[in-house]
């Protein structure tokens, strides 16, 4: 896998990011965040390189990447819709939003085939009093019902 049409490989990107964090203790998480910022995700090809760099097993690195919901395995779509599924939003109906998105062909954790939208779940957006909360490309929406989510997914909510 090369990156953005350049000759840079995932391995090159990982080793560069790790080098930038060489003096930082407990650098795996900052490196993963930096890698995702650089590549848009933490691709599976990065796992063995990270294991080598941090002297960890591949299973250890894989465990960290999959434990944290923030890390993507594939690049996100052009629009990222994050539905809060923490307790307060769940009590106010966020499961209905997840079901609605799934029926619209957007399961949590997936991207539309045309790469336009990715739906993710998060656990608290700091908007608990106005749940269910949804964040679209960093913009927060409160009291989202299925009709409003439909408009958001169609890109018709300003
Ligand atoms: S629980 Fe959803 S914003 Fe806090």
C-alpha cells in the first residue's frame, strides 16, 4: 500500500511517526492518533511495524487499536456521523437512531460504498442534557430524532 499516490508506504509512515515520538514515554497511543491523522486510519499493515517499533506482539498492538473506538481500520467517508450511545443518550432514544441508520444502509462502523458517509458510535459527546446527540464532521446536534437524522444523512441539515 502506498500513500496518496506517493512512494511512501505505510511502513515508512509508521516509522516516521514513531521517530517523531521517540522521546515520549507510553507513546503508542499518541503514535496511533498521529498515524490516523496522517493516513485517515490505522491500516492493518501498520500493526506489525508498530509491534516491531514498540517491541510488542502484534496481538498487543491489535488489542489496543481495536479497544479504542477512535481508531479506524479504513479511511472514513467524506462525512463522518457519530451517534452517541452512552447511557443518557441511550435513555433518550439513540438506539432508534442506530437502527434507522442501519435500515438506511449505514451500519455503525461502516462507510457507504461511494465513500460519502461513515457512521460511528461514540460514548458521550458532552451534550447529555440534549440527547440523543449526534456529531457530524465535528458539528454537534442535540435532540436528534430519526427524521432529523435522515436529513443529516442526506446532507440537508445546515
Ligand atoms: S451521553 Fe450522549 S452526549 Fe453524553
